[in-house]
C-alpha cells in the first residue's frame, strides 16, 4: 500500500526522508552493528546523538546560552505538575485558559497553590484568543501560563501576553518548530514532540537557568525536579533514546529546509490554501475567529453531523486519514504540521470540492 496523507493531530506524520533514513540505520547505526534501540544510553554513540540533537535545536531556535534544553519523558501532561512543583515558590500562579490542555494544566496546578484564571475564551467554546495586552497579573504570581497553539480548537496566540515582568510558561506542543520564536520572551517553553517533531514518548523543555533551583515544593520527587535533569544532561535515568534519535533527524531535516523562517513560509502557504477554500465554500466552514487561526490545526464543520461522518468515511477511502474532529468540537480537523506536504493539503481541498459538489 502506498503512503496516505495523515492529518492526525498526534502522533502525526513524520518526514518520509527521516523515516527512510531511520529504516536504513535500523539494524546497524553508523557501523556500530546495532540499532539505536539496543545501544547503551551511556555509550559514546548515543552521547553523540544526544549532543547533536541539542546543538541542532539550539541552532534552529537560536536558544541563548542561559537556557537549558532537557529531553524528558511523561509528555506535556507530566509538565502540568512539574511546572508548579518547580516554579511556584510563592504558591501563586496565573493561567490563561484557551482550550482543554490549558484547562487541564490549570486544574493540576491547583493541587500546589493558588491558581488564578486571568483570561479565558471558554465562553465561546475556545474559538478565539482573548485580549492579553493588559492582564490583571497577580503581583505575587510566580509565572503566567499559556498553551500557545490549541490543537483541539485550532487557535494560536499571534502576540504573546504582557506578563508584567513575570516569567511566561508556554506549552507549544502543536506548534513546536513551525515558525521562528524569540526564546528570550519565555521563562520556560515545553512540548510533547509527537505532533511536529518525532514519535510519542519525548517531551522537550527549554528553561531559563535562573528558574532551575533546589527550591522546589516540599515532596517534589527527585525525578520531577528540573535541576536533576539539567545537572545530568538529560541522562539522570535512561532517556527515550530512540525518540531523541528521530527528533535529531527531524532537526537536521528542518535545517535542510532552510530553518524555521522557511518552514513558516511553507506552513503559511499550506494553511492559506485550506482557509481560502473554507472561506468561499458553501458547505464547509471554519470554527475559529480569523485573526486567531492556527497554521497547524484547522477545524471545520458542515453543520450536519451525518454529513460530517460521511465526509470522514469517504475521505479515508480516498487516502485522507484521521480527519475526524475532537468530540468537543465535532466535525473535522486537519492537522497540517511541518511534515505535511503542500500536495497533501491540495488533495484534501480537491476532495472537499468534489464532496461539496456531490452533497450540496
């Protein structure tokens, strides 16, 4: 069977070039006579993989020297607890709620202190990003938290909130490495890699050094302290070695594409193709306010649940997979991450036009 176009929100499609390289090296990585899956994480061969991966992501994102890059496990969901455990010195934090994942992080943080909801878009089913230019940031807050791109609802912060000098913490799982970013505007950036970078099982944390301290909440496990992993160079315990290896290959693939400036142009071109059609369609419509549309996740509906189900079924038969929307939004969702080629989005739009003609 030939490869399909996979519009999954995550785990998501990876660059075919990366998959082929990994396949070629599966049983013998660079003359070691073994797979990366089999090698010791303490070996020189794996040390090179880890070091190259960190060097390449630093180059791609222009990460300053006073930030640590940590390759961890537990996904974004574990960070919902690690962040307050490590950063909530005053036991106060401010959260901006723009979707299910920010809401879950907000709920988890409440176990560790006073958590303030300083802005939210829940009143309109998270279909927009609230105005964050003049927030009532708590004077004693340890940080302000956002989910920068909302996978389920298809919204994206175009401008970062004014945190009034408090460290900004951002979950970037579904927009990681999709466009240039000024790392210095954040205290901590993190994301699960399974949407835009690699296979499930790795989470990358980029954290400013002054936020890495031994002053953590009482009872914080050793394994859940950023200092533990920073001091050990992401090797405190056995890391998700094969996942890091694939991430490293994706970083090199991104560099070959021209870096984040070029990948953003490609992503904008893909998103424009799909959004332009949605704006002119008589059958399909987007669910997000135009100013807040994500380049990565595009939810859309027909307004008829039976028709939505028919579309998803027939799209699958046409080689367009995983287009069913999240249950809280319904309809469809196309996730068009870095690895999705323009031809894939064109195939989707062509199918949508055909479906509209046959069903309107």
